[in-house]
DNA sequence: AATTTCGCCAACCGCAGAATT
DNA sequence: TAATTCTGCGGTTGGCGAAAT
């Protein structure tokens, strides 16, 4: 005898989540806690399978998630951890509070891998690329550059090659290069202490919001900030994963009702409203809330 | 202005191990 | 102990927006 089937496979919705679905899921979990995912969609009134709900919550809706690009420091951590752990994204993510394995995996595949290769480092082994690999990489870069400009003459190609060579570093220099070479042009240079719980209400001017967003994701970026005088009591440690600083918001079983405000057009308002809130929600000293983070307003 | 290509990322898929009956 | 489901994980892909043509 086993368990019940996790969900009905027929008639379930797939694809991007709507604001309304997000609202239902968030409301349900914050009211009832995170328990049996199989039961969640049914109880929350969602036509999704439990797995889909879990993924949506884990990767996107969890209030403790940071949003926006990884900081240079976080990138460096990812690189270091990847060198030790390989593609064990969940383990890597456990060292980066507020980041999900999916997010780190995506960032690795889209940004870090390219940069490592460009620097002559094999992203798989974290060792310098072989001469053949380096040449292949240079060839790629040059052909890419050539494609961009149809009028490239030989001298330009040579220059491009020289430029590529100049980016390839001596292994002894790699450590410094990793720090200086990553994402400085792509991420806001914000130290963790600078992004903790800003006080000013957010306007939707998220300058670093470069990613494509679904409708439902857009409103999350625009949620308000914690109040300036909001403090996290030191006795409110909800971490259950001793290997990380992961937050366990759902350990709190006395949540009041949270509501995402839906306007008449069915769009989600910029506020996440909740009443009878248990005062300390999250406590994590390394946690930061930047403009792309979930933010909250006490009512 | 219209079309094509590229880059990014949210979400899905399938597997493995843990948990439950 | 076996059968079955649940959960977590890593790999992959589809769709969207931006950039290039």
C-alpha cells in the first residue's frame, strides 16, 4: 500500500502563472503554512499540480527571495562553490541566502560560463583551457565579432584576436581577475549592508530590472518596502536548515491573512497587504532587500 | 517599420532517494 | 518488506523582450 496519487494529471493548467494564481498560492501558504504540496492546489483553488505550486513558491513567491542580478561577491561565491561542488545547485544556493538553485543555475549558464571561457578558464574544471580550447574560443569570439560587422578587414580581425588574447589571464592572476572581471557592468554595486531593508517607499523605478518579466512578476518588483522602523527581533530565528541561512517563514503557524491587492482590472496592486501580522516575519542578518525584492507594508 | 536573431529566465520534465502505508 | 507517492534536484526548453538587420 502506498500513498495517494499526488494530483490529477488531467485538466491541470501549465505555463506562466497569473497574478491571480500567485495571490491564491501566497495567501494559502501564508495562512496555512507550507505542508503537503499535493493538497495545496486543491485547497488553494488552483488548477495546478502540487509540484508546479512548489516550484512557483520556491523559485519565485517566497518572501525571502532576493531579486535582481547576483552581486559580484555572490558571483564569486558561486564560482568558488561550483569549483568545490560542481553542478550541485541546491547546495550552492544554500550558501547564498535569498537565492534559488534555479536562479543560480540560470545565472551560471547565461553569464558566468561565458565569462570564464572568455577569460580562458574551463567552466567545468575551473582550470585554464587547453591551447586548443583557447584557440577554439577565440575563433568563436572572432567569428561572432565578424558577424556583427560585415566589413571587417584582416587588420580588424587581428586586433580582435589581440584583444581576446589580452583578456586571457595568467592562472596566477585569475583570482583577482575573477573579482574584477565579473558583472561589474551588469549589477548595481551594492554591499549587503547597503541593501538591507531600505526605508523609502518604492516607486516602480527599478533600474536594474533588466530581465523579461511575466505579468505576475512585474507586480512583485513593485511591492512596497518594510517600514523604516521595522526591526527583526534577535530571538526570531526560523532557520531550520543548519547548513545554510535559509529562512523558514512557513514555520510560523499563526500568520494573519495576507492579501495581494487585485484591482478592478485583475492586475495586482503594488502592495502586499496583511493584517494581524505576527510582527517578526523573517530574521536573517545577511538578508538584503533591494529594489527588486519582495517588500511589504504593515497595515 | 517590419522582421529576424539572440539572450534570458520561468517553468517543465524526468530521475533518484526519502517517506509513507 | 514491498509498493507507491512525495520531494528535491539538475537538465532542458518555450516564450518573451531586446537588439540587430
